[in-house]
C-alpha cells in the first residue's frame, strides 16, 4: 500500500468541514481520502 502525504492546509480544511457537520463518509467520497486517515487527523 502506498502512503500519500497530505499537506497541512488540506488536512485543516477537512477537519473544518468535519467539525461543521459533514460526515466522514461524505468527506471520503468528495476528497478520496480514507476514513482511517480522517479519524487519525481528528485525534
């Protein structure tokens, strides 16, 4: 499996969307990021 490095502004944007009410499932579909990555960034 290849690990993709996402920049800080991208992860910050995703966390803002998550905190504003978007679901993890919506974000994975819209941005092509794995659920595991989003949960890891949300810690």
